[in-house]
C-alpha cells in the first residue's frame, strides 16, 4: 500500500459561533503526487491548508501529515518538512530578492552555499528579477515568482501552494507545472495546490472539488471527466456544484470516495499506524530539526534589514525626538511676551519721560514725591512694553472685552502725594489717602496663566521700585518688605519655571510615546502581509519572532534615550544634581515600557486603524494623570493613588528627585519609580505572550 502524505478525517472547524468552515471533510493526498484542490472563494480551502500546516487546529476530526499530527512534538510540521506559499505574497517589502530567499533558506536550516546554489537555479527557472531589486519595487507577477521560489528553496517533503500561478503568463505557468511534475516523480515531493485556473489541474495526479466545507469529489482528472461526462474540468466542477446545491447526488458524492483509503490508513491497523508515526517522529528529530540559534539569527537579520531600509522609520527614530524636544524647550515655560496693557493715569496723563520727570527729594523733615506713577510704569516696561494710554477705565475696559488688552492699570489723581502721606503718617493716614496711594489693576482672568504671571511680575517690580524710592529718601528699604519672607529653597532655585516642573514628566512621556509608536504596527504588519504565518509554518516560534523584534527595537530605544539625554543634559545644559547614569536607566526603562505596551496592542488588535485608536486612547489619559499638565496633589485622593501606579507617574517623581534633589536609587522616592517601571514591563510581556498563544488557537 502506498504511504499517504496527508489524510484528513471528519474535519470540523468553525470560527466563534458562526457556520462550520469545514464540515466533516475527508481528504487523502498520496505521497509523491500532485493534488489539486479546487473550490470557490470562501469554501474553506485556506482554512484547511492552515490546519494541515499546523497553524490552526480542528474543532474535531483528525489530520495526519507525513506520519504525524501537525504541531505534535517531533512531527517537523510546522517546520522545514513543509514548504508553504500562501495566497498573499508574504514577503518583506524592504528585502531584496536575494534577502528573501536567504531568509527562508536560513530558517529552514540551509547553509549559505546551499542557498546560493538554489537561488541561482530558481533565477533561471522562474526568470526572477535581479537579486538586488527590492521586493516592493517589483511587479506583482515577479513577487509571486519570488514567493514560489522561497517555498521550494529547502526541498520540502510536502509543498503547499495556495494559488501560485495567479498573474503569471501561460508560458511561465507551464514551466512551473513541468517543474512540479518533475520533483514529484524524481524527488517524491508531494504537492498540494489550489488554483483559480481549474483546467490547469489536468496535469495533477488527483483533484478534490470542494464546496461549503466538504469535498464534492476526489479523483483523477480523467476519471472525473468520465464520471461527469464533461469535456473540461471547469464544466465538471460546475456540474457537481449544481448537483450538490440541489442535493440530487449528495449521498453519492459523500459516499465511498475516500472512506476505504482513510479506513485503511487510520483504522485497519492501528499498530502499524503508530509504528509508522513513531518511525517518522524519530526520523524528523534527527534530520529536520533546525537549531533555535540559527532561526533566531535569521530573524535578527530580517528585522535589522527591514528597519535599516525603512528610511521613513529610521528618520522617525532619530529626527522626531530632536524635533519634539526642541519644540518643548522653545515653546514651554518661557515668559509671555507682547502683552498689551491699558494705562489710565489720572495723576499725570501720558508719561513723557522727557517732560514729566519723576521727582524725589527730601528736606530735613520729610521726603517729597512727584509723578511716581511714571517711575512704576517705567519699571514695568521690560515685561509690558505695549502700554496703551486711555482717558478713562471705561474706555480701556471696552478694549479688554474685545481682546485687545490683557488688563488695565489705573493710577489715582493724587497717587504720589497720598503715598507720601502714607509713608509719613503711617497709622494716622486717612482711608481716602490709603486708597489713593495704591494703583488698581484690572486683569482678564479668563487666561489664568497669563493673569497670574502679570500679578507676580507687577508685584515683584513694585517692591523693587519701592525699595529704590526708599533708598533715594535715605530710608531703610526693609520698610517695603511684606511681613513674610521666603528664604533660599531647600531644593532648586527661586527662579524655576513651569518648564522645569514639566521637564522630567515630558522626557518620560516622550520616550514612552516614541517607543509605543514604533512597536504598535510591527506584528500587525507582519500578520496582514502574511510573513508571520509563513514564518510559523517553517517552524519559527512565536516567542522567537517577538524576542527578535524586542531586541532590534531596544536598539531604537537606546537611540531615543541617547538623543534625549544629549539634547537635555549636554546641549541645553540641564543640571542633574544626582547620578546621570541612574537618570538614563530610568528613561530607558520607560521607553521599554512603551515598547511592550505597543506589542500588547499589536497582538490584541488586527488592523492599524484600531491600533492607532488604542495607542492614542491610552496615551491621552496617561498624560492627563501623570502630573505633566497639573500636580498630582490637585487630583481627588482616589484618582491620585490610581495615577501613582501608571507607567510614567512615579517614574517622573523619581526622575525629578534625581535631577533637582540629587537623590540616589537607595532612596524610596527613586527606587519606587524603578520598581513600577519594571513591573509594567513584566505585565506587558506576560499579556503579550498569552495573547500570542491565544491568537494561535
């Protein structure tokens, strides 16, 4: 009895709660033959092939492939015993033709000399493009030829081709079929092929006509034509489909076409079956195993080439951090400029410092003031150069309401004299003089940061100018001091601005976002292009693919960390009072957090649009809650504790403590940030692994 290469018995497969994609399907593919699997789109062909190569599993039923169950230990499937060409091109666009063939040769255990020899052979046979052409720059037909060569490069025992001749010219299709006939006869390779060109399967040894998850018939082309009394296979297929839809010969079609064969193989002699399976497994372990190191090196090479030739991504990795950092430095934390303020000076009108001079003189009894309003206005000019004079507060208020002014400064008619009386008489000063001795400021508080800035600057300049007046009068400047004094700060300086507060959180948020952006599309792209599944079919483990991506993208995070560190600490000269090494490690860990978060998204969703929604949707709450925009102490207590466990919140506190306070990792305020970052990395990694395994079911 001829050994069977593939036997499928009572196969049932459905996705979710939907209809059965495979509905009790039975199929037998003999070793060393060409088996043509024909059927309309959606009939279950691709699902069946996925189960045969071990990337999906049946809900019930049995599959025996080359002496074992796909996916079982030692079966070699998925692995180098099978060659797989899916419907999609399933090649890396940034690869050259040579790179593509070398990648599939390496993961299937070939050495460089063997790969080169096979590449030259297929270049002649399939008229492949030049070996240095990028795959993405070749035509669709050329890409399919390269994909076909990649499936055959390692001389598999079982070759599975999903519509390989689509888009190829008739002469090339004939050459391919001649080659398939040759390798089945001379090398005993088994070929399982699906095609839209039904009549080209006339050269197959056996064909199976599939519809609605079942085989309508399984026979040689000649016997099928005789049975259906047709002149062409396409006509026979259409006739069987009509018969099946009318249920006229459903029992006959499902009768004994494969039961005898399946029974012989699976049921007639179970001991012989187990012995063949055991022998096959022993042979696979010794001959067809490819070392993990060899596969992993091939994956690293693939990812490196892909990244280095993706020039947009490479530019993104280097240039975008610089653009973002300088945008932050230039835009955030600087003093507002070009602020217009309205002046209503009832004391002297418009200040003309050539005519209306401020006068301060003293006699033996007291100090006299004249036109002090102009002295104060002159001191305000460094931050309020746009001073517009008005005749009344009402007129100025109208322009504030129309957005032309940020506020109004109003000096009373006898401002200088009232201030003199306030200074001379102190507690005996009349209320009217007290009110007249102060100038009134009316601000537009709808823009709170600008209003608070104006309040502080006016107060500081008023105190400074008033101190100078006291010195001119030979009085102690301390008379102007308010009864509260802020000493030199314990940490930092008195002139720290909002930029200094935001900077640690901005650094970590930026590095998190950049890493997340580069990792989110990786696995989704490989899945959509078919490279992921094709690599799995050749025996590559999902964990190996993930780890290879992590290693390459870690290099990108190192680049981001280096660019960020150099820009902030060396170019912009940000002083780090603590260990700069500890700061760099913390920045890197947050980048790694973002990287793993991107992989979680990439595993959980199936398209780029949804991935972008998840990425942006997760990042916005992170920014709102990590203290970048507003201090954590301004949140409700429950929300504050929630924010502490987010990836970048406590890390920002730790980085701020390193930079401004000089604390080390031995301090809880610092090492808690490290622990939370590492905890998130481990959590994301576990979720990613579990997600990969779930997706493989």
